[in-house]
């Protein structure tokens, strides 16, 4: 029987598993959620020997519940540049305990957009973007890292075509990208957990 991962809150992040490890999974939640939203997914994808860090978005959601990386309701997303800088600094800070070369960043929805925008500028091991979308001015350059995309074909929140566009831009930049589509909505399909685990092992091998 595997030991149960312990959860700890450190600053604006939730941690599970060892702080010092040879592998790390960083989780970025979606708009209106919070750092605890993806922790169960982390437990399902990796074992207790992997350090899992779920980052809390810096801003309060306008509805008063949950958090946001930037306000989607503001025209032109003026908070996006600061959100990029904040996330980059936080990922670089994590490099002191587990190297970015052994870190995979997984994001959902707005968190997926942030993961692709910021993590692809850093020497991470890979990126998983679930139900994500490209920021309008995001154009990846000369990527060699692996990227896994997943998206529901009936997603009523972020259209499936957003991940098709992500795939196009990533391929144009040279990334090893795969898009896993499923018959569903704005969610992470449990049937994709096995290919996600396989992707993580490939990134860390």
C-alpha cells in the first residue's frame, strides 16, 4: 500500500509529496477555481515520490469566490502581462528545490493558457494543457519540448477549435505536440489519465 501524500499550504500554493524530489508536477487551476481544484488530479497522475505543487492564482475572482490569473471580463485583458511575470517568477523560484528540467506544468482552462504562455519560455520538461486557449499575442518560438493538449469536442466554455489552433501554433514552432480530443464538455476526461501518465513518464525519462 502506497503512503498517503501529505498536503501542506506554503504561501500561495498547496504542496503534496516531498518538497525535495527528482520530479515535480506543477498545477495551474482555471478561472474561478482555486489551488485545491486540481490536487486530486495530481494524486491520480503521479505517485508519492513526486513533488506536486498547485499554485493559487494571484487575483480574487469578480464573483467573490475563487481566483483568477487575470480578469477575463476586462477588454484586452490588461492584467495579463503582470500575470505572466508573476507566474514566471514563481516557476523560477520552484527551480531551487526541483530543477525546471524535471518539472512538468499542467493547466486547465485559463491555467492551461497561462501554462502554455509562460512555461514554454522556460526549460521545463513538458506542458499539459487541458481545455486551453491561446492568448491573442502568444506566438511560441523554436520549441523542442513535448506538449500534450486535451479538449472536449462539445466544450461550451472554451471551443474545441481553441486547442486545434494551439496545436497549429505549437507545431509551427517545432514542439512535439499531441491533441487528445474527447466527446465531452469543459472538463478533464478520466479516460485520458492513462495517456497523461504515459506522457509524464516520457517527459521525466
